[in-house]
C-alpha cells in the first residue's frame, strides 16, 4: 500500500539534517509507484510528483519536523490543494428555483444521491423538488419515489401515459411545477448507461438545454479507478459539469479517482457519498481525502501536533527571555529602529498583537525623533545605557552636549524609556501578551 511504501522511504530518511537530491528522487519514485497503486491516473501522477519534487527542493529545512515528516507534509499539502483546498458550496440561483442536474454512468448512485441531496437541502432550510427524468429503466421512476418518500421530499414524476419516454418534457414540466409551488431547489435525476455512449450524452445535454441548470453534478463511483479520467473527460465534453460528487467511498477504494478527476477536469469535488443510507453523505473535505489517499491520517495528525508544540515552545522561550533579561536603553533603541523600518506607525499599531498599550509610546515616534534618540543613547557610556539611574545632572549635561539636544530632551527620553520598560515587564508578566505567551512571574 501507499502507506507502507512511504513508511519505508521515510524510514530511510529519518534522522538526517536536510533533504538531499538523492533523498528527494528516491522519495519521488516511491510516491509515484504508490499513487499508481492507489489508482491515480498516470498523467496526474506525473504532474503531482513533479510538483512535490519542486517544492521539496526549495523547502527550507524545518526546525520543527524531521525530513521524513517534512516530505509527508509537502505531499499532503499538494494533495489537498489539487483536491480543491477547502469545501466548495453549491451556487444557488439569484431567482429561485436553483436547478441541479445529476449526470453520470448507470449505477454510480445518482438516484440515491437525489434523495440524499433532497434531505440535506431540506435540513439547510430549502424546499427541494426531486425530478424523475430517468425514463430509461422500467423502475427508475419508482425508485426515485421511494427514495423521495424516505427523505420526506416531494418527487415530480411523469403522469402515466403523459410524457412517458420524454425526459426533456418531464424536466421542463417539473420546472413549471416548481415555479407554481414555490420549490426553491430542483434536483433532476437522469438516466445513465453502463458505458459512455452518444445517445445518453445527447439526452443529458437536451435536458440541460431545457432547464439551464445552475449546477451540473457529475456523479462518479470512487471504485472506478483508472477509468475515472476517461469517463470524466467524456462527460466534460458531452454535457459539461460544474462539480463532482464521489460515491461509494465506503468501499475500499483508496481515492485515486478523486485526485484524477479533480486534477484533469479542474472542477471541485463538492459532496461525498459513503453508503446506501440517506445519512451516508457529507460535503467533501479535501484534507480527509488526502489522508485517505496517503493512508496516513495518524502520521498527519502527529505532524500537526509536532508543529504546534514547537510554536508553543518558541513563544514560551521568548516570554521567559523578556522576564529574565533587563530591558535596556539599547533594546529600546533597537525597538524604535525596528518600528521605523516597518513603515507608518499608525498603520502598524493595529496589526501588532498585544501592542495596544504601547500605542501612546510608539505614536510619538517619528523619524527625526528616532534620529535624536539614536544620538542621545550613543552619547551615553555603555554603563549608562545599561543602568540609566546613574545619570545625574552632570552626566545628563554631558550627554545633551554630545548629542546636540537639551537636558529636557534627555529627560523626556529617559521618561519614555522608563514607561516602555514598565510596559515590557507587564506584557512579559502576562498582562498584554496574546495567546498564552505571557507567564505569571
Ligand atoms: P444510479 O444508477 O446512478 O441512479 O445509481 P443508484 O442510485 O440506483 O445506485 C446504484 C446502487 O449503488 C444502489 O444499490 C445504491 O444503493 C448503491 N449506492 C449508491 N450510493 C452508494 C454509496 O455511497 N455507497 C454504497 N455502498 N452504495 C451506494
Ligand atoms: Mg438512477
């Protein structure tokens, strides 16, 4: 499996300081083989592996993760990105009803999906109508009626003897019915064939033209594996679609089809179906699918925890340093120079966490001000900078002369410094630091 393959590669990487080209190549080879075994289509595998190699090469050596974890993280991030990054929601029509057309091969789970969608939409506060536009199989209409009843959603079906055999007319009539009866979402179930054929594509396209859907969902059986690309391409050409629904994810398919179809069509996967029951259904979560394809959900969680722990450690170390070390005039100078480098003070203040208290201090800083502060502090001896309390009148006069300012200006600086130091102490003591950075002394 992919999991054990990656495990093997990463075991050999473990403990090294940085990724070498040889490491990356070896890893890339294994990922390639493993993805093919997970039934990801070959061109998709090629593109994917190239992207991962590129990123692994440019990646800085992370302080929080070992090389193995780093590669897994990159692979995972690329997977999630191709799978859409986040969840994708339905686009509802500005003027109802929103029309959703379902297309896909026979047996992929369209009719079941109609029921699931109906129930889901209802839970979201919508008033859906399911439309039986599959007139190909004798009991298709009845199947939708059963599913609709179970979901508690109305089904529009052709009257016996009226419009039988004409799915386009049924779809059109259903739309008129939805307008009259204030259904705000119309889900149109269509016929499928076991294989792609022209007649089926034409029928789906005819229905599409008759109802101008807001969303066309291509329903794909996750077990289809390598055929996913050819099937998806045929539907993209023949009918077109705006989103994908993956079904039968409760099976043991690794999910390679998801990666293939997302990459090749560029359409988002919107929903996932995980069983025959109406509740076995959810919006699609790329991160979950990525860990499924990798077969490494636990490893990914560990990586996340390692990174979080590292960040917390760093924050604590910084807070501890602030408490332990004396905040000196030189730190003060450095801080002001840093602030000046960052641009207009006013813009900046709002962006700094925990800096609200410093606002008055910092607001007084302008460029000339900083230059004056630099001059004053540089006119002090190192001992004076470390402990300004020793600055008596004669020393102040010397500093003022040396930096070309008045004694009053020296005093103002010392007052501001004393204020700033108090702030730093308070912040380090946990009064103003964000998110657990501060610690009680
Ligand atoms: P259609 O031909 O595309 O309309 O597909 P159906 O909705 O009739 O589903 C075909 C079969 O697949 C039925 O037996 C469904 O119960 C089953 N099915 C649909 N979705 C899922 C799913 O997510 N998981 C599993 N295990 N079975 C499903
Ligand atoms: Mg059906």
